[in-house]
C-alpha cells in the first residue's frame, strides 16, 4: 500500500529477528526509511490517533495532485484532518489501520 501510494521501494525485510518480522520501505540513498514491524509473540493492536501524522511536502501542484491520485489508487482513504491547517493546502489520507499521511502542497519549512 505505501509502496504504491508513496512510490516507495522495499529496501529490506527480516523474519523472526528475536521474534519480530518487518519490512523497510523508502527511497534508495535517502538516509531514512519507514519500518513496519510485527511481533507474533506479543501482538500489539494498531492504536493511531488523528494527530499521529506522516507529513510530506510537495511544492509542485501537478506533482502533488499526482501523488494524491496515487494514494487513492493504492487504497488510502482521503479523510478530513483534525487540524484544519492541513486541509488548507493539503490532503490527509488514512491507511487500513487508521494511520494518517498528509500530502501538503507547499514547500517544506525545514
């Protein structure tokens, strides 16, 4: 879902590493990745809140629109943000567990 929606690549994975399985998704050489982990011995139910956000800035409007279309095609639900700031110039998407990603059509402040 995240690979298709955010154009990420599978950078690595592991099985039964001290009881944990996981995948690492990201862009090669970017210096960061998202890691999704599951423990079969100590299952943890998803517990997202509306303020737990992954925020990505896309300053080019056409690129932002294309990214939003990719998120919808990948199965993310576009949802209103709890904070109206994100809806003013962006779009918020929720995955099947309720975790949220904001695609903000603006230049990153960082």
